[in-house]
C-alpha cells in the first residue's frame, strides 16, 4: 500500500450517477459554508460550481475532499466493502442497498460516518502490497483497546517527530474476528487532480490533495500472537513493531528475539507430492509461479495458468522442478463457490500479499497448514 495511487476524480461521471438523487447532493453541500453555493442544487449547477473553484477557500476544499473520498469507494469492490460495513454496524434503512454505489457512498458519509470510515479502511486494507510477519512470545489479548490505540498513535507520533520533524499521523482501527487491523495515515498531502468537462473538452483542475501521501498497515491476531506489518522502510517497520508491542501489549520486545520473524518457505512447492489441500467448499489453485533452474545461462521461467501445477505436469517439468529456486508464487483461494477468490502472493524475500480486508486469519491458517510459512 505505502504510497497510494489515486485516480483522477472524474466528477462529471461521478455526479451523473445522482440523477434522481439530487437531494443527496443538496444535503452534502449544506454541510459546508462554501461561498456562493448554487441555487437550486442540481447535477448541472454543481458541475458548473466545481469548474470555478474559489481560491484558498477551506470550506470549499473540504466539500470537494468528501466528494473525493466517496469517489474512492465508488467501484464494485468498494460497493462490497460498504455492504460489509453496513452489516457489521447493523444499519437497517429501506432501499439503502438499492442505491448506486456513488449515491450510497455519499449517503453513508453524511448519515453514517462510522460505517463510511470502516468501508474506507476495508478499501485501504485491501491495497496492502507486501507485509512481513512476526511471532509474539505468546497469544495475548489487547487490554482496553481504545486506550491502547491512543498510546500507539502517541508513541508513533513521538518517534516520527524525532526522525522526520513531524508527528502528523492518524491511526484508524477495525477488527476482523480475532484480528485487530491498524492503518497509519501519514498526513502529508500531495496535489490532487479533478477532471472536469467543458464545451472545449476536458480540463484538469489541480487543488489540494485530499488523501494522505502514505498509509502503513499493521495487523495483530490475538489467537495466534502474530503481528503483520506493511511499510516500505525497514527502519520504520522495526520502529512500529516495538511501538505497537509496548503500547498495546506492555512489552517493547514482545515480537523480538530469535525466531520472531516468520519466513516464507516457497521451496515446499517444488516437492513432487505437494498439494494445496482445502476444506470442504473451499478451493485452492496455484495460478502463477516464477523460478530459476540450475542450468547453463541460469534460465528464469514464469508460468501463468489456471492451474500451474497441471501445466508443469503436462510439460513434464514437475519431475525436474525439485532443483528449482522459487522466486515467487501466486495462489487463488476461494471460500465457497460464490465467493471471489483471494489472490495470495508469496515472495522469496519473506513477503506475503493478499486482500487483508476480510478473512485474513483463515488465509494465514492455510499458509501454515501448507507449510509455506514457518510457524
């Protein structure tokens, strides 16, 4: 995740989805004391208003910021995250699930901010790129979670002020069964781009960026005692590991010591009898594998297939596969026929990547069962 790649905000396409739901746009605009708001608020009048942004007006920038945040969730995957967040918070409103995702996102942001924040956190958690896993000395619950989150934020802020000269971070938290997930938002801003349509064509308006420049991800499973961290800087990874252990578990060295860092064991895949066994109703298939062979010219081979093991067998490669050095692998794991498969990527540098928003503990459990990560 680290540096978040953002889409240009196509406001015309976004606002067009509010046909028949203009009242939601009116309620949104009413939240901000913007100068000279359009009257009445229609899709066309709001488009025109956005094309002439007042300079340096903070309420206007916050108004667009919230539109930008709703736009982030306005995808098929974002719609699923909003539905999960609605169910998690037991929100029951007639017709809510029938709204277009753009209208649903803005409606939740106005009426159910906690649900909107949770869905946004699900979205960011799903974008985690690669994380490193550590094993705690035991499984331990976090006592007084709200206080622990605040301590963690304060400790990180103090550390970052020393090494970066700023303590401007924000920590969000959500729980998925036994896993506590933390997203650290670094509040450094970048330039935002908003695409608007005019009679002469497209124009891009540059304004303040309404998203942090970087997010780091931390997950702790109270049942297994494992900690997972995704951040691009190793020094900061160690800093976060210690700060989390001290703030949330009362011991700075809880995830330190010999054997604390859990490693991947990709070479298990080279065994001729290796099988991705899954529980009833679940399926697991090797989709991609990259390896080198101990031969002249050091060939590097990448196989992408609906079933990479079957493809290796059909090409008589599996018998000689035992001498290969694996570089990476990708597994598709489905928790039921109608469920979308989770893509699990394993790297030889001890990195693991998959959608962390839901069922993360089950994915890790499978990786342990298959022997692909060390207990």
